[in-house]
C-alpha cells in the first residue's frame, strides 16, 4: 500500500506543529520548509487540516499555525482515513474489467487488510508520534544555523 503525498504531508505537518514553540508560531512557509515540501502543497493540506478542526490558521501579523487540542489527540488512523478516503486497493472495473469481479474473494480480503492497517494506527495519536525520541529530532529539522 502506498500513501498519498497529501497524507504524508498532513502527518508531517501535524507532527511539526505538535513540537512547535508557542513563542514562535510557525507560518505555512516555515512548516513547508521544515518538512521539505512545496509551499503550495502544504497550503492545501493545511486548509484541509483546518477544515477538520485539527489546525488553527491565522493570517496577518502575529498569525501562523497552531495545533488544536483536537489535533494533538487526533488518531493517526483517522487522519489517514480522512486523507486517503475509502477506496478500493485494486481496480476491478475500468477499461479492462476483471473477469472474476462477480466471484472474486481478493477484493474483500484486500479491503479487510486495508482496514486492519488503518485500525492498527487508530490508537496512536499525534502526541504519541512526537514523544521522545522523535520530538527533539523534529525540533531540529528545518532549523537554519545562526
């Protein structure tokens, strides 16, 4: 299984915000630099995270991104489901439909495996993801030496 780029970015943005210094609220550009991703991609992900209530984004002077309490306690599996959507693991229809589609057992098995993957991540929160040793390392990522 391969995750969408937006899912990967969403998790990295949430983790970066979870360790952000409250005195120096990062902007979308700061977070994009920290996670080594294009600003436009990160901006789209931040907009979705804000819509989900996981991130608070404020514009203008004194603005920036902060992680909400809901974001801190968000389930990694839940965030992944929201970004990945519930899609089929294999393409059974389309231009050349599979001749087994009416009697196939593979599609159901793969769907159950996909759900088991997400379910295994449900108990893990964003806060769990930034616990030691990851948190201190995240603080160093994207920092520019003085």
